[in-house]
C-alpha cells in the first residue's frame, strides 16, 4: 500500500496541465475528477525526452478518462453487485474512476497501477470525492504479482494488448480467491473473445451485459464481463 501526503500530491499534479471533470453516474451520484488536460502534449514531451516513440514503455493511457470506465462505473451503480467482505482490487486504475465509484457504493477498494503518477492522481481523486476511508492505492507489477489473494478484482479496458493477457491470467491465478469474482469492462476489442475463452477453459463461469456509453458525441458499446473463479484449483500458470 502507498500513502501520499498533500505535498507530494501537489508536486506531482504541478507537473501536468490538468483539467477538472465532473461526471454524473446516477441521480444524486456525481464524481469530481482531475485529469491531464492535453494527453497528446504529454506524449510529445515523453517522445522528446526519450528520443523515439518505440522507447516510451509506459505510454500514458492512465492520464485520461475513458468511456469504458464511465460505463462500468454506471453499471455498478445500477446493478448493486454484492459488496466483498474484504478489500477489492482494481487493476490498471489510471485516474481511479471505477474504484472511486465503488468506494462511494460502500466497497473498500485498493486501486493498483504500474505508474506511480497514476496512483497519485487516483489518491488525489479519492480525496476530491471524500472516499479515502474506503479507498487506497498500491503498486502492482503484472509480471510479478505479489500480495494476498482477494475475493474480488475489477478492471476497466485493461486487455488492449494481447501480450499482457498471460500476465492478467497469472494475477487471477495467484491473487483471486477460489469462488472469487473478476469484473472486466471492455469496449469489444478484437482479442477479447480469445481472453474470455482462455478463462472459460480454466473453469471460470462467465456472464456478460452490454452498455451503451456516449462519449464526446460518439456511442460506444461496452461489455461488462463477470467471471467467477472455480472452487477447485486450476492448473499452474507459467
């Protein structure tokens, strides 16, 4: 678990051109978020600093809000899924929208990411929404997942690179309790069916619900997958 003080948060946010964003999830539930104002300019600075685009390993997907995260947050507000007894984990939290929405619903959420600035923004946004008592942040390297297994994990638009699918499988193998749930929001990316099939082949049950999210005047079709891990231990993942 990471703890960031006010001074460190201010110092990190000052590195970016930020913008406030408000999103209404349901009647009476509005989130206030701080996002990076010009992500394209951020990418340009990263390319200039690191020389070539090929060397930008930590591409700043985390720095903006995405329609899948908003659709997933709205879905949780509408369907009232059972609240886990312990801390749920959020994978690839970015700015933290989904985890913060869950914290507002009474979940206890540990938001994880590979980029420290993302964790700092998520911690800041949790404070903006006054849910820090139900929300904390932690670093997680998918290639070497460590920690205590949890009853529940949540991830929004996190399977856009097929090379990372095996790492996500490893996380679920090591850090999701038998019988636990994994919620995945996905904008119907081309490799999603393959990932779903791999989990089903390991014994996971799965259901899917569709949501339409309008974002910048464009309609996105977002799938919400709910996987339940089998009670019996699956084969070891290498």
